[in-house]
C-alpha cells in the first residue's frame, strides 16, 4: 500500500498538485476553513493551531481549502 501511495503522490506532483496548510502560519480565510477557534493570550492575530485536513492546490488553482483549528487573540 505504501508503494501505491507513493506512486499516486508522484503522479500528482507531476501534474502540479501540492498540499498546503502548516501549523503556526497566519490564518487566511481564503485558504483556510476554520473548524475550531480557541482563544489564546499569547497570539496577537489569528494563527493556525493545528491542521485537521491539508488543503490542495493544482498549480495556482485551489482544489480544497485546508481545514484547521485556529488560535485567536484572547480578549
């Protein structure tokens, strides 16, 4: 199964398919779908706390936004 998964990933990369969504990056509502928001006094702007499902791009076109949990500033 691992060999098949690797071949599928390689084929997708040849076509320009790439995953995105990283823990700690700035939250962008155009690229991220926030499923959970947690207040955090240590942040000054919304940042990705955890990636639930990565997003995918095909070249410059977004196929699916990343589904994430977000830290928001505590008030």
